[in-house]
C-alpha cells in the first residue's frame, strides 16, 4: 500500500488532566479501528503533560476523512475540559515508510 499523507497532532494537557488525556487517547484507538483509510495511528506521550497523535493515510481523501471522523469530533468536544490550548495540527507528506 502506498502511503502519501500524514498528520502530527500535538496536545498539551490542562494541569491535573494528564491521565484523562492519556485515557482519551487509549479509548480513541477503538474509534480509529473503524477508519479503513487510517493505515497507522499512534498516540504517544512526549512529556509529563504533552502528547501527540501521529497517523498516516494513502492519500488526501483518507486524511480528510480522518479529520472529519469520530476521533476529531470527540477531541473537539472534550478539548476545553482536557487541554491547555487548542491542538496543534500539522499536515505532512510521507516520504518513506516501514510497515509490517
């Protein structure tokens, strides 16, 4: 499968909400399973209160579908309660991959 597009989404938890953000991300994995064009999806903790989502897609349509999907909607609905500020969303072009 050719993968050409990706996202890097950075999240900073509101003070005291770090575990809630981690739980949200763990739970979001089930929603992503229902997205056929999300080829790979990773939720990572990058610091004490910093998190990121990294995901990749075959094309722009897959990326757009993900951005309009249930994880994005859930994140938007809970952002004020969970996050110190809005998510930073970077769109990226994938140059090379290694997948199983």
